[in-house]
């Protein structure tokens, strides 16, 4: 039972942290900073939101060039009616957290993803309810680069 409670508590903490305004003093070393990052592994692009310099992610969106759908992993998911479960049946155990890792599919042209790149805000929903994850101008460019890369026909 504790195996499930610890990852769930960590997920709720990440969602709560992501949902609160980023008005803290940047010199504070006690509060981890959560940011958007874009990485590439082979042909897979990964847009993540999590704690800097760690594996603690609230959300990860992956895709490959030419695909029309992206895979969403995490304890928060884009708040979109078009979001669909990636698997039917039980979700696999996440090897990093030891808990369930929700996995969904979302169309790359979904208005929720477009709003992240255009407006700098991604509406998300999780166990703690719904909130919005902000993105700076630089992070908005990362989201736009992600969507452009995924929508391209690169081989």
C-alpha cells in the first residue's frame, strides 16, 4: 500500500507546485524550480515539465516526425476532451516512481497544445484538480519547436 501512496503523494505535490503562481524569490534554494524542456532522443522529441536537473516530471509529451498524435505521460494531463487513453486495461508500473504512470494520446493539432505555444499556458488536470502551467517566451518557443518537429515529415 505504501508503494502506491508515496508516488501518489509526490504527484500531488508536483501538481500543487505547478499550479501555484511562480512569485517566489529566485534566490530561495529550498523551492525547486519547474520548467519546460525540450530534448531529442534519436528521432523522438520530448517536451517535459518538471523540476530542473532531476527526473521529477509532472508531464512529458513525446512524438516522432510525421505522426499526428503525441503520447502524454504524467500525473497531470492536458485538459482536452480529445485526450484518449493510450492503453486499454491496467496501466503499467512506472519504473521511476513505482506508481501508475497515466499514458494518453493527444492530436498534435489539439487547441490545448497550440495554446501552450501561442499563449504560454497549458490547461492541465490531475488528482488535485485543474490548473494552468505557464510558459515563458523562451518556453513557448520550445513548445512551438516541438509541434513543428512532430508535424514535419523528417525521416
